[in-house]
C-alpha cells in the first residue's frame, strides 16, 4: 500500500483536535485514552476529494505485543495494530471509523 506522506511526517503524533473531538463524541472515548493514541498522517482520497487521512494506533498496545511501530510502513505491516482510521476534509470536518477487531475467546 502506497501512502503520500505529508512533508517529513513519517513519524507518529498525537491526534489532531478535530479527530480527538470526533472520537470523544462518536465513541464516548475518555480523554486519557485518546491522549495515549498516536497517528500517522498522509494524503488520500475519499469520495473523489483529497483529504488528510489518519491511521490511529496505541503505542502501549504495540509495546505489549512486542511490535515496533516507528513508521507508517510498520503499521502497514501490522494492520491489526490499526485501531481506527479517519480523515479530515478541506472544510475541517473529521470522520473516524473503528477498525478494532472483535474480541475473540483465547484458546485454553
């Protein structure tokens, strides 16, 4: 999967305010939870329009599973680490989809 990176933005960062606010409303996510999430930002298209897209993950979860995420390529190689995907359009409106996999029973 090829991503058009924004500038030198191949490092993860805190959630932008519109994404943070959307997730608070949409998922009733606690601010403490959202503060711990990180995202990679890149250009993409949604409904034919260029938008800033975001892949959102938890560095804490990655560390617990011994997965090193230092670039968006690492995230592409570990798609199960992507918890949410979203975008911000040119008008500044945010949208986020939940990509967390359903909980599965652990085998005994």
